[in-house]
C-alpha cells in the first residue's frame, strides 16, 4: 500500500468528519503527483491482441490466420494454413496520454510509458493423427494500472469549504494458460476447443484526508476528515472457447462461443475501510472493519464471435470479425456478513458489440503489408446499489478506436512482424474520469460539477513479434 499505509498510521486515530452541504458546490482539483500507468483500461474487452499477423490485423482473425494465434481467437483454426512452431510477443512499448478536460482534475494531462503484455504459443503434434492439431500458450493480459494523488478543494459557500488530498489506485492483472485442439471433420470443415486457466487479481485503494472549515454565525470551527477503503481479490478460474471453421479456396468463415469463467480455484479476497458514521448531520464516530481470507468472485460474460477471410485476386486478403458480449446483472465480488457491519462489493456490465476489419497484401516473398481497425467499446454499467452497505467497483473505460499498420517479414523459417498502433477515444461523459465519486458520496456531496469539454484518450504503440516455424509439423 506504500504511501497510503504511512498516511493511515499517522492520522488514523486523530481524524474526524463533518457533513458538507449538498448544493452550490464549486470545486477545483490540481494534480500533485502524476504517477500514471495505463496498460489498458478496466472496463473494455477487446483491449489486447496477439500474433505475428493477428496483432497488426487488429484481431480481425476469427475466420483464421496463418500464424500461431488461433489458440486465442478461434481454436478451430489451429493448424489451418500453418506449420508448427513457436510464436513470441515480447516487446511492445506503449505511450499513453489522457487529456481529461475535467473540472474534477483541473483539465489535467496525464501520460505514461509502458510495455504491453506478452505471449508465447507453441503449435505441436500432440496426437499422431493428421486430422488433429494442438497448441499450448501463455498470455499475459495486464489490463489496467492507475496510481496518483490529487489535491481536493471544495468551496461549498462563502462560509464553508473543504480541502484535502485524495490518493487513488486501481490495478488489474490478468494472465491465462491455454491448451487447444482442432479436428478436421471434413475436407473443408474444422472444429476446435481451447481450455484456459485464468488468473485475475485486482487491488483498488481510495483514501481522502482533509479538513473542513465553517465560518457561519461569526464563529470559525474546523474539523478533520479521514476516509480509507481498499480491497484486493485473486480469482483463478477456468473458461472454455469453442470454435468452428469452414474454408474454401477463396473464403473462410469462423464462429466462436466463449463461456463465462467457472470452477474458481483457491480464490481469495480482503478489504479494509475506515469511514464516518453520520446521523442527521451529527458525527457518531468512525466505522472500521478489516477482513481477510474471504472468498472472492468475478463474473465474465458469455460471448459469441463471427469472422471471415476473403482472398482477393491480387495476392491480398480482407478480414472481418465481430464479437458480442452479453450484459451482466450486478454480481457480488466480495461479501462479509460477520464483521462489525455488513459489507458487499458489487459490479455489473452492459452488453457490447465490437467489430474489426483487416487487410493483408503480399508485396514480395519476404514482405507482407498488414493493416487493421477495431472498436473496443466501454462495457461498464450504471446501476443502483441494492443495500445501503453495498459498494461498487469504479472502472475507467472509454469507447476506443484502434488502428494498426505494419509488415510481416520472412527469413527462411523465421517470421517476424513490426508496426505501429494508434488508439483514440473522445467522451463527454464525465463519469469516464471521475475517480472521486465515492469520495463525494462519503462526505455528502451529490451535485458533482461537470465540464462541457470532452475528455480524450490516446495511445501510440510499437509492435514486434516473431515466430520460429518447424516444417516437419506440416507433414
């Protein structure tokens, strides 16, 4: 916890809270410590791609692609138009910029440099039958990491104000280990399955430490305020992707079905909070609770994908893919009914349809031009909490549009790709970048001012992938 832990130890037993009026609020926030890491975003599904070709085609490969990424996109395409080998994605530096244009953040501009997650996949002949192909891989999906501190200033009216410091962090890590099989059931029809072990962990921290001053009736009174909330979860589980592929000489069509996560293995969670307890504006004291060794839960939705590849006459291919993710009603991530007060952490998702298109052009025996476009829409859902002791997880997300351009190079058995990616989003929904909503609620502020200017999110990424192919696998 670092900085937050030190702050708790020094002020925990000396802080008090007073209510703050709920209207005529003017507030300004100035960024103090710009420590921002934006690997990807917490409420998006199509945030990462893998493969020497698939990454530069922007993931538009549910209909198949001749690299080793079918384990991830459509297991029915494992071994289709490929030889066996190993594929690695190890070096993809990414530079991200957020222009918040937000009243809450005083129009702050946040930037970060990071390395995108990695992949290692091996296609190999696990079975002797030529109709069965197999693949095994490790995918690292660190989807989100945001960590910063800001100064909070609220002018309630001419006689009352509140000043303080907010510390916020939200970090999500996702990795999965997958084994896949494809089976040729007819000359032009393949089916496949990928079984994955998913490892997901999340830690979110929200701390506010400040002071309220009241100058009403000619009397100046000051009181301190302190609130802290942190949760951490670990959720290993299984998921299954089933695929089918129909391919002719110049066209291929693929479909996929992906299950929600199931059979959690050694899942765990913990939380800690310190918050004021108020009754009709009177401070009764502080509520404090810390629980560990809890059982955590995290839902992923059913999704259904379809994609195709059309081979043109001039040594070119056109790819398209789409995937529909079902909505998820509010579900409980952490729950404790035995503590000093009831506690429940919840989340929810709305339905999302993402689409991608890609273009491939063979320029020579050694070079193939690749480009692609995909959407990555925000899946965060706005919902009402059912119980007064419920809390929700605040995830940052935009509707993002992604573009890629690069090339695929061949040198004997070595295949590698290099290129650039650009992601962009623009949103007028100020909830997109308002990590202090829970803070406002905790001190009784309901009218949060917003800006009429749109926030923007931009990322530039350099891609580099390579594959080593063994021709004996294709025999």
